[in-house]
C-alpha cells in the first residue's frame, strides 16, 4: 500500500513539474519581453529575462560618387599653376572659376550616354594633337552651355574624370579630376557673376541684370526683381509679384528683345557706340604720315575699319561683321580684309578681360569716286576683349 502511494505521489509531482515548465515556456513568448529590432529598445537593468542585443545590420555599400558631389579641379603648368574648378549643381546649372578667378563662367549642363574620343596622353613629344597622341573613348559626354555667350562645349567623361576640357576658351586638353569629398560652399567659393546685362535706350540707369544664381534686377521701366530659368535658349523671368517676362538674346550676344507685359523693349549690351575697339598707329603705303587706325565693333554685330588724322579727318575704309567664339577668339569677315581671326594674348588675362591682337593686311581706298586714294595697310591692332 505504501509502495502504491509513493508511485502515485511521484506521478503527481511529475505532472505538476511538467505543467510548470509548459507555463514557463508560454510566458517566454510574451511580446513585452521578445527581442526587438528597434535600436531604441533597451533591456531593463537587472531584468534576468531581458533579450540579448540585436544582431548588427549588414553594412550598406557606399554609393558611387555623383557628378554633383564636391567639384572637379585642376592646377598645373597649363594654367601657370593657377587653380581652376567647375562645380555641377543638382538643378542642372554649373559654376566655373578659371585661373584663380580671373575668368568666371556659369551656365547649364547635361550628361549624355554616348561615345566620345579624347586624348588620354599626348605621347612622347608632350604635345596634344600630334601623331603620337594616345586616344581613348568615353561612354559619357558632359555638354556645357554658357549663360553669357550661349557657346557650348562637349567634354569626355570617363571613370569619374573630365578629359579634353577647355578653360574659358583658353587652355585646352585639360584633365579635371573629381574631388567628391570636397566640402563645396557657394558662399565661400563663388563670386557673383552677372551673366547678362542689357540697357534700355542706352541708359545706364535702365538696366536688366541676370545673375548666375538665377536671380535678376530690372530697372528698365520700374524697379523689379525675381528669378529666371533658361528654356530653349530663351530666358524666362518670373517677377516676385507673379508677372512673367521673356528675354531673347541675339546670336552675337550684343542685343536682346525684352517682352514684359504689353511692352517690347529693344536692349543693347552696352551704352557705348562700340562694344570693342582694336587700335593701332601706322603709316599705310600711299599716305605721307602716320594715322590712327581703329577696328570698331558695334552692338549689332557689324564692324568698321576707320582711319583718322587731325589733318585729314575720319574715313571708313573697310566694313563687315564680327563674332566671338569660345569667349576669347574673335572672327572678322571684312570686305577688303577678308577673314581675320583675332588672337588672344593669354598672358594678359585678368579680371578686366584679355588683350586681342588683330593682324590686318589689305589694299583699300580712302574717299570715293574720282577723289579715291588707294592705300595698303599692314598692321597689328590691339584691344581689350572684356569677359
């Protein structure tokens, strides 16, 4: 009997113990004590049932540098060690500083997926554009459009580097290295650029100025301000009060049509009669004395070669047109002088501009009709091309 009772007691204790273990197992699944992936979940101090720390997350692979990260930089012998950089912004605009800020440029950019050959190495002779150049192919192209001149530049973009970059129409075949970690601050790096300035009725007090940060000030018919964008080569202005205007610049960049409300204003880029003037003192063959010679460029894109002297007055001896390419190369198409390319003196570059030398050689005449006097001119005219 005692043995039978003992067996029953052991069986009862076994059932109770099993039931207790089952309850313990159920309580361990309570949501208040289950492990959490939240980094804010912290165990209570001294709580023996607190869960172990969460496993560390898998490291995130770093993203490839974007063209808008940091900036692209160059400093070397081709620029006399003057630093140059270009910055690409998220809004599709760019800002460039060449030769330690001597030339500033701003505009729009686009990146295209297409092939473009570039010179990766000038070869043993160290000269670009020769037979021993090493040529590579990039599968991306960056196209810059200058706000001020409308000029475009295509640049090979390969492996995060810009190749065959031309700095402000001057130093060419430059390689710009990407520095994506550079802490670029526009407030520190950028000097304000007036990318377009036009005057109404040749009046300095009636100006319209567009700045590189896409703001404008308008003093033409009343003082106004606002922002602008460029679409299909036309500047579209949004005045702070909500009005919308358009500015269409001529191909040579010297004149513009400003449509604001019901008014259409014809504007010029200068209040002067001549935009540029290149001069020399020389004695043409056929004249007995030295005379002043000037090649004057008007806002409408026309050019005149003028000879003057106090004893003989002033005579226009040649006419034609001019255009500016790549910011600093000026091309003349003249009746007597033919096609003449003004050559920049790169060493003269400054914040004011760059000296251009124009070699003029031609046979022409002074006067008209029976009184015309043939002369031959051979001289170098020089003048400042402002940026």
